[in-house]
C-alpha cells in the first residue's frame, strides 16, 4: 500500500501474488480514483455493455436519493449471460454445484442462459411483469440463481428470503413486498435433515393474501401439499411449450429496481433495501474483479447463502458479470465430517475462497488434521466477511487453510452498500483483524457525536462520505425511513451503524454495531424481531434481547423475559420459547439463554435500555443511568 513501514503485525504480499494481480499498485489506483471518482466509476462502467450510455455519471440533485448512470439503459442479466454467450465463454462453466447428499451438477454459460430464459417465460406465463415483486424461498440450489436471474431478465423485482428463516419472517417479507408469485423449493438438505420449506411457506401463506401463484421446485422429492389453482410444479411448467428458450431481455433504466432484500435495522420490522440494475452492476463487477482478482481460469467459491447480500453480490451477480466459474455447495460445512469443505476445495480445484469468521472459528475447533489431509494448493486468495475476524482465526485461516501464501481479503460492507467498502486487494499489506482501507474512490471517516473526525486509534461512528454506484437507493415503500436511518445523524454523510477506529497507518478496525442489531454467526438480526417473536407467545408479557460475546458465533442472543401473571416459570417453558422463536423467525434466532425476570430497565419514555442489561451481564459499569425510569 505504501513504502512506509507499517506499525503492528503486518503481512506483506508475495511477489507471486502481486505479479498476477489486476491491481499491482493500489496507491496509484486509489490516488486516481480519489482525485476524480466520477471518472473512475465511468471508466469501470465502460467495461460493461449498455443499450444506451448515460447522460451523467452521478445525479445528486435530490440528495440522498442519488442516481447513477442517468438515463442509461441496460439489464444486469444481459451482462451476466448474453454478453458472455457471444464470446469464448459460451461453453465455459458458469456454475458447479454439489448437493449435501453428494449430487452434482454443472452449467455452462450457454445452459444457464437457456434455463434462465425458459424460467423467465414461465414467470411471464404466470402474469409476472416488469416492476412486480417475486419472493424466492429456497436452499442453495442452482434454481435459486436461475430464479433471481429470470426475474431480473423480465424486469421483475426479486425478494429472496433466506431459507433459514421461518413462518413469520417469510410472511412479513411477502406481505411488505406485496409479492404475487412465490418461488419455493419442496425442501432443502441441511446437516442430513430436510428443512420442509414448502410446508413453512404454506403456513406463511395462510397469513399473506397477495400471492396468486406458488412455483414449487422439486429438490428432495418428499411429499408436499399442492393447492389446486395456486401451486404449480416448476419442472412441469419448464417442459411446456410456454417455456421457450427465447426470451428477449427487458431493457431497463439504470435506476430501475433490480431487487429488494430485507435486513434488520434499529427498530421495528426488517426493512427492504433496494438496489438497481445499473449502479449495482458496476459496483459488484468492479469490486469482485479487483479484490478477488478474478482471472479467466479461476474457480471461485463464495460459501455464503444466496439469501443474504453476500450471496446476491458475490455468488450470483459479481461472479457472473466477471464471467467466472462459481462453485456452490448446498449443505453444512461439517457434514458428514468436518473436512467436507476442504475436500471440495481439493476436488474442484478452488482458487478463490470466501467465507465468514464464524465458519472459520467453527472449523478451527475440529483441529488441523481435517484440513491437512487435503491438498489445498490450488488456493490463491481467501476472503472473510460478516463480522470482525479475530487475529487467532485470521492466522489459522492464513497458515492452515492458505498455507501461508494466500492473502486474506477481510471485506467490510453491508446489505446497504451492495459491494465491498473497506477491503484490501491482493497487493496490499495486511494486518490481521483489519479490512485495511476503503475501496478506491470511496471516502470513509470515523466521527464523534458532533461529527468531528476522531484522532488515531479513537473509537467513533463509521461513516461514508462519497456516494458509490451500488449504494442503497431507498427503503422500498418507506423513503422517509431511508433518510432518517442513514442520512439524518450527520448532514450529507451516510451512517453505517458500526463503530470503528483507524490506526496511525490509516487502517480501519471495525469494533461492532452501535445500534440494536445483533450479528449472530455473521447473520444480521434485530432485537425487535426476536422480542416480537417472544411476545407473540401466550406466556410472555415482555421481552428484551441482547447480544453477548460468543467464541464461535461472534455474538449469541440472550433474552430477558417477563412472564404473564399466573404463568409458572420452568425449563420446559424455556425450551418451548426457543422452539417458538425458531418457528416464527428461524433457527438462527434461537436464544442461547433465556432468563425470567420481574422487570426490565427502561427509560422514562418506556424504551428498554439494552445497554444496561448488557453491562450487567458482562459485569461492566452500566454508564449514565440518568434516564432510567426506576
Ligand atoms: O457490522 C458490520 C458487519 O456486518 C454488518 C452488515 O451486515 P449485513 O448487511 O448482513 O451484511 C453482511 C455481509 C456484507 C456491518 O454493518 N460486517 C460485515 N463485514 C464485516 C463486518 N464487521 C467487521 N468486519 C467485516 N469484514
């Protein structure tokens, strides 16, 4: 990054890695990009296909509703599929997939294009049009990729709901988006068991009235209920003449919505983050290319789930835009044994591997022997995302998985940012636990309460000062909340919700969320979601959820529950509450600990003071209690 000697423990990139890297001189690129970020993002956009180019790169006349590539026409799917089909990549593998049960599938760019077109025609036959919302609820199977691309191809807005969510989470996302079609799998394999996705969806649909059709993808073959007139088998429709393999791509305005993705915020219901065709395309394409250093012969594996932003940007869109070969695995990392992942890296010759600290810590616990029995020499670059990676896990990942020769890209970003925001590139010196510096062309800072930048190594609010192409455009159906949540603390500056510090070398270190978001195993959950699931149980009067440090999960959920009058506390009731949360929100939201209490610390206006609960649990000073009611 610079010739200057850096402080602390630093890992310098090898000549081998630098000589291959797209970006050999990060400093130079960063200087050019920061001097003129409009030009930088214009040149990146020029690498992609547009039906019509822009009049202006950024239109900031209605801040914070920024518009990128104004009046340009494109469709992200054209660049993901059609563009490659006109080149040598036509026969290249787009996707390699392994099921948890050992099944295996590959798809060339030609095949993925054909299947996507057929799928798009099926959606059209169900009446789906440009601008309509379609909810997708599936496991990690190739059909989820095709479903997303098929929607985008015809201009429909996809809303993917993570397959680990359950009835109420699915229901509220369907309802909020007013989806008229739901695409669901009959079930998903997970750790040797079947998650009954269709049955969960049936229950959610009893609460949601907008859905006219349910398209069911057969994955497990287990019997499911099919409601006549509403439910249709995907494989049957794909064999009908309506599923022609010719489907013109819808020409979209650069700013037309591509998808919404729900994520947890500070208060209340999850919010629908909206991304668009043009800017999101340029952001994900460029960031993946530079950071994971995509080359033609590479095989890339992002082990996230397509149901989260990491999957959207870096399993589906980023890799396809770059014409790379992506690997996808359906199941659990340790099924049937803790070497499953390492065995697949070896068998498929994966070069670029991207996962989360929680997975690394989980696999680290099983010991080195499970890794060492595999030849992982194909690996060139590793990545991490979702939460801070502790130096111990970083070093294990570096030494044992990467054999000391693979730089680790610790990428900080969010559902809202769409792309990596603080990240190294392979030629950048690394410090374990730091994502290094902001992506070229993006200015970030750390501010105190008043909005003044803090000094070196001081903690403050992490903010973004320049617009970037793949930025959130709005919260779907709630533009006021978009302004309020992200742009109201400081004038003209995007508030990330994280706290961070910056060291004397300008390296950023993320500390964690400063709001009521809990990161559990890298998954983002709101205290409000967990609490409202708890109070929907007949035994519960009030509840408060907090996150406390956990060795593998990063944070674990702890809850304080006030029972209704007359309800007798018991261990059975605790178990019942845990099951209830898993049923309503999903297994990821199951609390580690449930404590029955008689009262909760509240402000005089009735807001639960979670920081007081947290301080008490950690044996820390609760800080200023002047607003405490009692
Ligand atoms: O707190 C930060 C944490 O994850 C949050 C965003 O969560 P989500 O929207 O679900 O997106 C996760 C995947 C992009 C951030 O506000 N976070 C994400 N990446 C990192 C991180 N914290 C530390 N280091 C990271 N690399």
